[in-house]
C-alpha cells in the first residue's frame, strides 16, 4: 500500500512539474517578445542597482580603511606596513 501511494505521489509530482513547464512555455510563446524584453529591462535595472550598491560598498570600505589608518599612531604604523 505504501509503495502504491509513493508511486501515485511521484506520478502526480511529475505531472504537476510538466504542467508548470508547459504553462511557462505557453506564457512565453503566447505573449511574444514583449514579455521577454520586459524581463530583460527588469534584469538590467536590477543589475544597475547592484552596481550602485557595490560602488557604495567600495566607497564605505575605503572610508573605513582611511579612518582606521588615521586612528593608528605613526609609530605603530611601521608594524602594519606591507
């Protein structure tokens, strides 16, 4: 009985996944290029936002590094030299 229920569950999962894939295929083919271009524009917008976050993170890191360097006394800096 357990084996039959497991087989039925696996079958229903497979049919469900195929249905989702088929629905996605029909969605992208029926709406044409407009939805794909909208997705592309959204991805580009997200990429620009991530680049801005990355740039601001780099600025913050540089600022923090300068603050730490200024906080270390001149005599001690010799021990931290590269």
